[in-house]
């Protein structure tokens, strides 16, 4: 409950500052209203985006060997031009590993779904008999 109270107080402070800044910086009434509404809406939009990011599923782009090779070539050119060390592991290795982990998780989830559905149907079949 304290968190919600602090969040509301922070929103009110940010809102008051946004309104004061807009009123002192913009003379045109139409622009003032638009920027005040944007200033009041941004914290709400930000909060929604943070909460939505926790619950949305992020897919990993499919590994493409040609594109990974190009990325490695770009890294070699970057080292030639600017110096420094190559990134280790390379972009293509990290991308490939991330894609493999994504596929493993997807396969594990699919296997669990199949096992659960088999168990459900097995119990339903034993009840009917």
C-alpha cells in the first residue's frame, strides 16, 4: 500500500512539474494543452510498458548463418579501423547460442504440454471405463 501511495505522490509531483514547465515555456494555447496532456500521459504509458514487458513473450530471431558471418566481418573491420579487441564470444556465437536455448525451451514446453494432455486424457479414459 505504501508503494501505491508513493507512486501516486511521485505522479502528482511529475504532473505539477510538467504543467509548470509547459506553461512557462509555450505561449500558444493549443500547444500548451497538447503538451500538458502528453506530460500527464507519459508516466502512465511508461508504467503500462514496464508491466506489459514482464508478461509478454519475447521471441528470438531465427539464426541466419550468412547474416552472422556478415556481423563477424563487420566486427573484424571495426577492429581494423578503431582498434581494440574483438568481442568474445562473437555476435554470431551469442546469437546461435541464444537461438538454441530458445528452441530448447520451446521443445521442453511442448513436451510438457503433450505429457499433461496425455495424462488428462488417460484419466478421463479410465473414468469412462
